[in-house]
């Protein structure tokens, strides 16, 4: 037997019908037409968000973090470290010095000595020297004198109370109250309960039980009849509801709504992926056009024109200008150093001309080079020898 002709066509899912196959392609085409703009807008917004996050938001966040750290956190840290912490330590020391140390000194040097030597020591002496001997004496008086008298007085009072109160009360209870209550109240009540009330209660219970069983039998018959009628009506109503309402709704849901819903959900899923492929293809095409129309010319211009021009400006203009500026700065610094040295030498010469130097040389002044003698063989270059006839303090030279 050939089983191939009874198999479902390829592409069908279990439980699918011809209606599902017929609505699948049109539904996917319509859903693709509806979903494609949404997916392209979604991809565009996603790319814009990533670009804004990479180009704008992250640098802006780092700048704001740097500004916050520079303008807020660093001043607050400096303020806390340099102002608040020392001020807190000073306030703490002042509070301890003004509030805690005086109380500690008051407790240690006033309250404790006064309590120890003004209260505790006299109280201990009074207890040991006065109250303890007085208590011992009172205890001996009570033990030796008052206790025997109290024991005798207590025995007499106990006998008197027993004879006047306890024995008469016991006799009254035993010979009067107990017989009167037993034979005048308890015995008649027990006889009345056993011979009258118990038979009357049993008869009343039997009558009420018989009435209840009869009433329950009648009500049970009525309830069974009503229940049988209600079951019949319920079965008829349930059959009508199942036949006229539930079965059509179930068939509609199982055969129409569920396949249509599954197809629409699958169509949305498939078309969302297809729209993603199309959107990425469009995005790559736009990126390719943007690169070839804008990016490649700008890159070529930067690489071919701007980079050589920048190198030429750097090597031909900037480096010589920086070198010339450095040389000018060094020359200016040398000229200023020479001018300062000249002014300093002129000031020293003017001071010597006005005041003189009878003791030879002042502190921190260069000593003159003496003239050569027969025993010296060293001559300082670029120095003029002093005259041998001049005083020793005036033998100074000027350096060329």
C-alpha cells in the first residue's frame, strides 16, 4: 500500500488547514509593509542613539564629572580637610575642656571626697560604734525578756480563742448546718430529679425525635423530587449552551482565531527579521554612499593636502620660529644677567668711592689680587695687578 498519498503536504504544520496556508503569504506581505517603516525608524533611532552616546553623551558625562570633581568635590574636600576637620577638632577640644573636664574634676576632687569622708566614713563609724552594740543589746533584751512573755501570752490567747470561737463554730457547723442542708435540701432535690424530671425529659425527647424524623422523611422526599427536576432542567440548559454557544465558539477559536493569531504572530516575527535585514541593507547602502560622497574625499583631502601642508608648516615655520624664540629668550636672559652684574658692580664701586674701605675688604666683597713678589710664580688671567705702594686695603682690582 502506498502511504505517501495520505501524508500532509510539505510545509504544513500539524493541525493546519487550507485556510492557514491561504492566509499565510498575504498576511506576511501586509505585515511586512506595515513593519518595515517601523523597523527602519527603530534602527535609525538606535543608530542615532549609539552615535549620540559615543560622540556626545560620554564626553559630556566625562566633562560634567570633571567639572563636578574640580568645582565641587575638590573644594569640598579641601574645605573639609583644611577647615571643617580642624574646626571640628577645635570645637571638640573646647567642648571637652569646657564641659567634660570640669565635671570630671568636680566628681573626682569634690563629690567623691565629700561622699567618702563626709558621709561614708561617719556612717560606717556610726554603724560600727553605735548602732551595732545597740542592736545587740536590743536583741538580748528581746530574746531573754520579751520572748518568754510573748510565748505565754500567745498560748493563753490561743486557748481563749479556741474555747470562745472555734469550738462553738465547729459544733454549729457539724450538728446544725450540715444536717439541715443535707435532709432539708439535697435529699428532696435528688428525689425530684430521679423520679420526676428524668422520666419527663425522656418522654419529651422521644416525642420530639419522632416528630423530627417524620418531618425529615417528608422534606427528603420533596427535596429529591425537586433535585431530580433541577438536574433534568440543568442538563437540558447545559446541552443547549454547549450546543448553541460553547461548541461554535470553540470551533471558531480552534479553527479560525487560533490559526489566525499564530499566523499573525509568526508573520510579525518573520517580517521583523526580514525588515531588519532590509533596514541593515539600506543602512549599509547609505553608509557606502556617505563614505564615497563625503568620507573618501575628505580623507583624501586630509591625507593628500592637509597632512603635507601641516608637515611643511611644522618643519618650515613652527620649528624655526620656536628655535628663534628660544634663542631670543636665552639672549634676553643673558643680557639681563649681564645688566644685573654690571649694576651690582657699579653699586659696589660707588659705595667704595663714597664710604671707603680702610679695613681692607667688606664682607661678601671679592678680594683684590695682590701684586706679584719675588716668591710668587702665579698670575691670574684677565686681572690687573695692584700697585705695591698702595695701602693693603686699597689693593683691589677690577675684572675685565
